[in-house]
C-alpha cells in the first residue's frame, strides 16, 4: 500500500463532483423572464380593460346605481390584482454567477411564497369582486331583455367565469408551481452537496 497521495487527482475528482449551478441559474432566469413578461402583458391588458370600462361608464351613462357599483368593483378588483402582481418584480431580478446558491434558493422560496399568495388569496378576492361587479353591472342591461335573454346572458357569463376559475386558473397555477419547485429542488440538492 502506497502512502503517496495524489492531490491533483483528488482535486480533479472533487471538481468533477461539484454541482453546476450555472445551468440552474440559467433555467431560473428564463422562468423569471417569462414571469416578468407575463406580468407586463397582464398589466397592459388589464390597464386597457380599465380604460375601456371607464369609457363605457362615461359614454353610456348608466342609470342604475347597481351598474355604477358593478363597474367600480370590477375596476377596483383589477387595480388590486395589478398592485399585488407588480410586487413580484423585485423578486424576479436577474441573478448572476456571483450569487450564492443558498441566497438564490432563498430568493426562489420567496418567489414561490409570493406566487402562492397571488394564486390563492389574491385570485380568490379578484374573482369574487369581479363576479359581484359583473353581476351588478349586468342587472341594468340584461334586465332590458326577455327572460330567455337574461338566462343566456348570466348563464354564459358565469359558465365562462367558472371555466376560468376551475380549469384555467388551476392549470396555470400547477404549471407555475411545478417550474418553481423543480428549480428549488435542484438548488436544495446543490446546497446539500456543498455542505457535504
């Protein structure tokens, strides 16, 4: 048995076993960029929706107070949703290779926590206020039609909202959660390997 220790070989073996965080950082930055773009698109679409609703209010001059309350609730729901989603921007800053993997893991955990808050509490409040607002808004205009028109108007509107609530929202949240969880689990493996 030889007492000669080849430090160069040990060093190279250690380097080979060292985890490559650059790939994880790149994937996380790509996910963060997609999330930022999604928030920007949402900002534009929802801002245009608010402008359109204000135009409807100004141009058509609703007569019933329920219509005005409905429009106000919908606009407020959109504004509060925009405020909560825009609070994600500081968390979605691009990370570089200088960032410690432990700090990066903490950042991804904060992103996950914020996304869960938005997907659960904020979306629930958003859909509740949106539903009440649309219902109140429709009273004036659906009330002018026949019973069949009222049933169809409310039925189609709430079927579309139920589809968005029970299918689209759940599917989008699940996809988002899976992407973040994958990055978090890989970072946890990296941090565990670095501790060993």
